[in-house]
C-alpha cells in the first residue's frame, strides 16, 4: 500500500460518521497486547472529532454558553458532518457556522443564534486580518488646506461591520464578564456594531444610526470630506463641520480607517 493511498484511507476513516476501517488500512496496522487495531483507530477517530469540537467551543463560547454542553455538542457535530474541515488550519473551521445555523434551526431560534455566531466569528476575522497603515492623528495634522476637502477613507482590513437586530452584543458581553446571561430580545432598531483590532487587541463598539450613516457614506459611497460636511449640514446646519471632524478624529484614534489615494 503506497503512502499516499494509506494517508487517503486514514483520512476517509477519520471523516466517516460511522468509522469502519477499509481492509487495506486495517491490514497495514499492527495491534499490541493491550490495544488491538480497531480500538487504536477508534481512539484516533474520537480524538479528531473531540479536537474539532474543542475548536468550535473556543471560537463560539457565547453560543456554547447559551445552548449548554449537550446541545452545543450536537449542533457542532451536525455542522462538522455537513461542513468538514477543508483547510490545513483549524482557524477556518467555523467560517460557515452562522449560515449552517440559519438553515439547520427554525427561524425563531436560528436567526438570533446565527447573528450571535456572526458576531463571534467577527472577532476571529478581526484578530487574524492583515496589517495596514491606518490613518493617524499626526498624519491628519499635516494635511494641507487643499487636501482636507478631498480626503477619502476606507476601512482597515481588520474592521468587521455587523448589523444587529438582536441583543447579541449584550449576550456576548455577559459571557465575557461572567455576568447574568440576558434572554434574547429584538432591538428597537437595527444597530451597527464594529469589531476591529488595535495594538493586537480586539475591540468593538456600537454606532449610533447617524454615525453609521456617515461612516457608510464615507466608505461605500466614497464621499470626500467636503461631501460628508455637506450631507451633515442638512441635520447639523452650522455644526456640520464640527460633527464631521469629531467623528473623523474618533475613527482615526480607534484605528478604523486608512486614507484612500483614489
């Protein structure tokens, strides 16, 4: 049996829901006086699944807390069966968990649980995202009067933008603080939550509707700074420029934005 064929047979055994070693694989192994081949293979099979379950619990601790050990293990096992690991790194194992939850559970439970999964996964994406030269306050200070009106921004690669309909952030925070876990509840209005990394630490905060609208305009509509001020003038009148600068300074201090050269 060639090494490549042996590896493929062993992989097929590990990924099987009901493990049964192919004859060629079983015949290639030698048991011991206290551990036969079938038992030894079963240990590997169980250990592999246990490691995948451990990764899911680490990536989605709030969902684990919400469901409890048994239900979380069943949900994670169903996900792993449907979406087995295809990457050499387990870091990507949970990338489809939110979509799986939404299709696997009834809407009443699946929608808030999927939103929570997206929130937890956002922290993983933010932590592992590529580095970028974010805009800084000193860099803003040297902008010329001609450059300010034409300033354009884009989000740093680590910034994750989530729209929350439920109190997912409060639930995540409760588990983080080891506080009482709140029941699921719909928010009065949808809320934008940003998750990002600064100084190797993941951070998050919710945006007001007005700030989210302004930042979305700068990023998606590619407003220049002058256009941001003009848009804000409808609501803030003479205070538009001050509000624009206040938000811009906060985005910069938090490490959210990169200067766009386009």
